[in-house]
């Protein structure tokens, strides 16, 4: 459910105080624990260090993010890839194929220079 229009968007007041009168490029990372705070148009360009429960992840706010919550861009769970031995073998073969392709391209480029 969305927040009532009568109440307006929830934007943490402390965040607004931290960015008031400052320029986005000159200000460093602004640390915050306010994951529930909505991103307002004044925040565009600033970099926020949003806490994910363990560390602060840097989030550069763009125009597309306005209206979303800060917590949406600081994931709390770390994804570990699926698969076990079979996945490792497939990745190893893929890596070897890339290396072979790079060497072939390099040798063909050096042959064309010699001519």
C-alpha cells in the first residue's frame, strides 16, 4: 500500500538537513541508517552511504530514483551463485575459450602487421 497523499512522502528530516545548501559534487558520502526515507528531487546527485545491516553501501542518487526508498538500492542479502562442481567446470571452460579467442585475435593482428 502507498502512503496517504494527505500525509505526504516520508523523507527523513536529518537527511534534508545534511544536504541543505550543499553542492552534490563537493559533498562526500553522507552516511545514513534511514532506509525507509523516500528519495526527493533535492537529493539528486548526492551519494548516500545506506546501511544494509552490516556496512554502508554507496548509492549515487539519479533522477530515475526519485520516489523510491533508499533501502531499495542497498541490498541486505548477498547473492552467491548457483551450482557446484558442474557450474565451476562450465565457467572454467568458458574462461579457457575466452583466453584462446584472445590469443587467436592477438596472433592474427600481429600477422597482419608483418605483411
